[in-house]
C-alpha cells in the first residue's frame, strides 16, 4: 500500500466504526505502536508536543514559583509550558560535542539552584544529548528528567531510543517533524499509572461518574481518533524516512564537508540519529546568511539554527548558565533543506549553489 493508502485505511476505519470523536481504536493502537517502537511501557496521544510537555511538567509536580532547567538552544515550545505553570526556566548552555545540554553547565546550574524541580533535555535536530551523563546528574540530585524528543523520534543513544531515558518523554507530530499527523503529540513513560493520569487530565479530568464531575483541573489535550489514524499510517514510513534523512545528511557531508570552515553537525559514535535536519557550522569567510540568501534567490528555504532562548526578548529576564556555546552555534550555524521528498537532482542543485560561494 502507498503511504497515503495506509493513512486513508485507518481514517476510514475511524469513520466506519463511528469513532470520529476522541478515543477509539486508532488512538489506542497509535499509542501502543509508538510505545512498542521506542521501548516504553505506556504512551498518551495528545493534541501537540507542547501539550505533552505541559502535562509532563504537571506530572512532575511543577507549579507556581518552581524552577526548571531547560536548554537555551531549542524551540520556544520547550520552555513555554514552564511559564504556563507559573514556574521559571533557567537556561542551560550547549556543548560543541552534542549541540545539546552541556553536562558541565547542568552541574553548575545545580550548584547555583539546588532546589530545582525538574530538568528538560532536548535532542536537537535528531542528535541525542549525552544521556549517560545527564541521567547520572539528575539521579544524583533526585530531580525528574523530562526529554523533549519532539525532533528525535527514532534516534537511538547507545542502543536505547531517545524519549525513554527520563521519567517522561515527549514527541511531536507537527507538520515539520519526521512523521506528522498534521498536528499531534505523545507523552511516554514507563510509569503506566502516571500515563493513565495524563489521559485523565487531557480529557478535562472527568471523574468516572454518570454526571459531569471534576475533582482536578482539566485540559482538552487528547488526540482525536481520526488524527491518530494518520499517525498509524505514518508509523509505517518512519524507518524509510530515517533512511532518506540519513542519505541527505551523508550527501551533504560528502559534498560540503571538505570546504574550508565547514563542520557538519556532530554525530557521535554512540549516537544513531534520525537526521531530522541536516545542519552545519561555518567558520570561514562564507557566513550562514550567504548560503541562506543564495538559496532564497532560487526559492529554496534554509534557516539559521534556533536562536537561543536566553537571547529572546520574552525570555531575557530568566537566568542562563554557560559559556556562550549556544550563542556561537546560533551565529555560525545553518539548517540545510532536508525534506525527504527531495530528489537527487534537488540535492545536486542545492550543493552546486552552495559550492559557488567558495
Ligand atoms: C516541534 C517542537 C516542539 C513542539 O511540538 P508541537 O507539536 O509543535 O507543539 C517542542 N520542542 C521542540 C524541540 C520542537 O522541535
């Protein structure tokens, strides 16, 4: 069956069984299939990755006045739910070895703020953070670890999937992610009881009673059965997508890796990334903006690396612990076109345009 074939098949099943509303076979099976794929005991399908982070923070007991450590080099959606909980982020710097949360900066942050409530680690662009070190530090300080694996579904660190190292793992199926349901998210955990609680919060905290009864604050965060049908179809193409993403990265590496000043994103021995976005840094005379503009003139989109959150107008008032690595990565980094629908000719054209700048 073609890719769309699988999706239509599951969506049709939702209609046939009259389960258009939330809940139903597709939701349950999408949760089971994802949990099985990554090796987690339980999963809750939600409307977005952001809502999954929000409920993970609530599950971790984060509330008003609490502090949460969070990488600075990430999408704003990692940190926004901390604010929804009236808690405050403390931004942690990256290291050059992983581009992700620097374990040394994390240790430093614990010295400065020993009473932190939770840590969110992100696996940027499908590259895993150095989880052995980060898990060890969090265990030592008895702090809940949440993994924002929105960009890293399928990424493996030392034989184990990202999203399964912390108490909670978060995935996103937004339009730009490696697989998509047009919009969606998943919260995973080995704690089945907590996941059951998350499902309860996500469906307006309806108590098991004939009348509408609520003994806790509720949210409308549950994924619908139709959307979950798309997710089930997309799960079948995940491995192919990772293959294609890897091919794209390897192609860029081969064609651009030797150019003066070019350094591809760090793929460590212990890391099997999903290569969601192929990225590199530049230290020579060619700047990221030169590549972005050269591609833009041919209607091809490339983007800078995420702007660190501690540099964002909204988040500037929060503390930052580190030495400026995330700032440097932002200044010198670029994400190259990485769509799996690109042909070999598309890639050749992109590389030709870029090479002309040298
Ligand atoms: C996409 C993304 C999110 C948010 O996911 P949504 O499903 O869009 O809400 C969170 N964190 C990171 C790192 C992301 O890339």
